[in-house]
C-alpha cells in the first residue's frame, strides 16, 4: 500500500490546495500516472502514483487546503485495509465557497514548474523515479537519464526545473573560465557526468587561446613526505661535498638485446631494469662503492641492495631490491615492476624502503640529457640515468646511427676519490655496452 501525502514543494511551503482528483476512488492506477493536481503558493503540480494499484481512498475533497506531508490518499490492492485517517487529515475540509480562493488558471507546464528548487543528486533506478511528464519529456529530449537527475528534497520528485538545472550545470572551474573569457557558459556542451560542463568544454567553445587561465595565489605548508624529503636533501647538501661525473654509454646493442628479450612471451624488461642489473654487477666488483658512512666511519656492506627511485604523488620513494647481484635480470625486472606499482599505489611494505646500499634514479623518460642526482644518505654514491639519443658515429670509415645514453654518477668526495668513482661509472658503461653479461 502507498500513502500519498501533500508534497512540500519548497522550503517555505506550509500547505497546499488540492485542486482536483485526476483519479477517483476505485479507479486503477499505474505507476507514474498523474493522480491529482495540487496548487502551491507558486506553481501547480501534478502528483504521480508511486506504484500500481487502485485508488483505495481519497482523504480530502477538491479545493481543500492541506498541511504539507499530511496524508491525502491511499493506493493499494483491492480489499486492503485503509489505515485510520489522522485527526489532522479529517480537519482538512474544503473552504466555504464564499471564502475559498479560486483555483489558479492552469499555467503552461514549463512555467508551472520553473520555480521548483534544486536538490542534491540522488541516483535511483529508472523505474523508481517520481517525475512530472514535462520533466520526463525534457530529460528525454536532452538525452539525460531521469534516474540521476537531482530530485526536489521535500517531495522526492523530479520537476522541469531540476532537469533544466542538470542541462546547464557546470563545475566551478568551468564557470570561472567562462567568466574570464566573457562567454555564455550555457552555450557550452557538457561532457561531464550528467551533462555537466567542464573547463575543457568552455575552452572548446571559445578556443584555448582566447580563454584566460584561472590562477590563484595559495600557500601550502611543507609537511609529510615532502618535509622529510626537504630535510634529507638539505642535510645531504650541507654535509656531503658532492662531485658528479658523466659518461656516455653506447646502448645500441643493449636496445637490440632488450627487444630480443621482450619478444619472448611473458617477459618484459625495461632499460632501467638493465641498468639496475649492471650496477649490481659493478658493485660486486668494486665493494668500495657499496658502503655507508656517518662522516666518522665507513661501513662496508655485505649485501648489494639496489634502491630504485620512484616518483609518487607529492614526493619520491626509494624501494629496495635486496641482493640484486644474486638475481637474474628477469627476477629484477619482475621485482622492480611490483615494488614500483606498490609505491605508486601506497601499498608498499615498510621493509621495502630500508637497507639500500646504492641508488639508481632514472629521468630518461622525461627527455633529460644530464643532471646531478643527490646522494641518498648514508650511501656514498647515486647513479642518474638519462634519455637515450640517436647520434651519428663513424664505424669502419662509414657514418652510422648509434643510440647513446648519459650516466651521471654523484659521489661523496669525503669517501670516494674521483679516480675510483670514474672507474666505477666506467665499469657500468662497459657492462651496458656489452650487454650479454646481463643475462648471466
């Protein structure tokens, strides 16, 4: 059984006038059919049946003034028992003829509904939506799903005003952009949810060059991860006398090997994976690089644990691949992929962020050709990997195209002299230029 109440069509509405019953007692009613015309202080609306059944009982007469949300009728199945009418409903009698306000002339449907206030979006299944016929027609013409149009809060119904608002809704940024560009946002075709106008829609309307950028002054406190990074970078810059050495590696054969490896189903190896493996091989041969220092002591590390710098939202993380020298290239590739995904998704285990003995940071994907990485203390060196470039070279008197990549090694000059640092970056270069040893 469905209880029909006097709808509250607006925050200020306290009562409504039942102009006429469209459906009489005993008549069959289909869900969504108009059952009554109701006049508020501003508009005339049609109340619709919330479900199938028959009009079991009308509790008030035509012309009656009824307080909002008070029962006015019941719809149900034949034979269902009608609840006892509330006392207030019994008092909602039609006013005397000489004092009754005449029903307002029926207004055009669009004008009648225009004053309905908007409500917050509440998505409901299509079949459960209460909406006026005009609202349904406007939604259909606009290609808007009536089920997701915001409903009027008090009546829980959709009117033409809500549909019109949905058609012209826009994000705050889109509104500001339109205002700055001096264009009518109503002329933009919304590409967002439920037809909402986005900034890109405004830019498309006026042309990106005409639309003025929306800029604002703001202050953001350095905190969390960014604060830790700032402290550690400042500390490293103050305490460590850094020197950066750059070597150019010919990676033509490396790229050919990578292509051959990646042609094998199920195996995908990145250039960074190959550099990680090359660094592990070089560290095994030059243990003086695989050390920590506190400025007073040098701590030689037994395990070779390679840190891999990963950019995350608002910061940088360095997850570690332990015992990288004892792992095959394919194992390193799989592990690097997993810890990278975990770091970016925020699910990286804390133990994966400790124990590193040497770090590799790669900015080649951004087209960087040379940079000075900052040492990840207490380590004593860090390797920066740059973009791969095509360069012309001489081979047997002929000009050929080769692929090259810069390797930038920053080292702590308190612990490592330039000679040993140069030998180390040279060793990594030689491994990358003779890449077959990466597969051993």
